[in-house]
């Protein structure tokens, strides 16, 4: 939804910084099972390096 997606996007921008060279940051497939729709900021990765797999550009 808009609320959860907005917080997820905000967390990703804070972590990656626009124009940064941090690499590929995929969107998670789903929220955690116990996720609360009104408190999505609790599930964002706000700091630290990106956790991603290698990306093959073809």
C-alpha cells in the first residue's frame, strides 16, 4: 500500500543516497509475516551496506 511503500522507499533513499554508487538494491518480495501496516519503518534497513546478490547485466 501507499503507507508501507512510502516508508520502504524512504528507507531505501536514506540508505542508498541518490546518485550513490552502492549498487543494485532489489525490492523485497514480501514484508515479514508479523509486519504491522501502520509501523513499516520498523522493517526498513536504514543503515549499513546493501545486502544484495550479484547482478548479471545482459
